[in-house]
C-alpha cells in the first residue's frame, strides 16, 4: 500500500488525533519532497547558486518530518493503548 493511500485511510477512518498527526506527516513529507525535487532539477541543469541554501532548507524539513513521524507514532500508540 502506498503511504499516501495509508494516510488517507487513517484520515478517513482513524480517530481525530491520529488523523491530525498523519496529515502533519503527509505535509512535512511533501515539503521535503518539493525541496529535493528542486535540488535534483538544479543539479541536472548545473545550477549551483542556491545549493547551500537548499541543503540547509532540506535539513530543516527533514527534521520537521522526523518529528512529525515521531508524533504520529506516539498518537497511534496512545490510541492503541500502547503508550510508553
């Protein structure tokens, strides 16, 4: 199952707290993907002017995605009664 399909199932069928966390993961993933696509396009075109800025932006978005995934896992564990 694609991750976007899994996210849609959680949003449609899951409790609100887990659905909200899933939406944050999807948003953070999309934000990181956008930067990575631009970086790949610039690399193919030989554009290096924004490389350092894009690397820093990608790193920040990666951290945001990592935190969103952690929050999703915590919300899912809590809903399943397996909170630590």
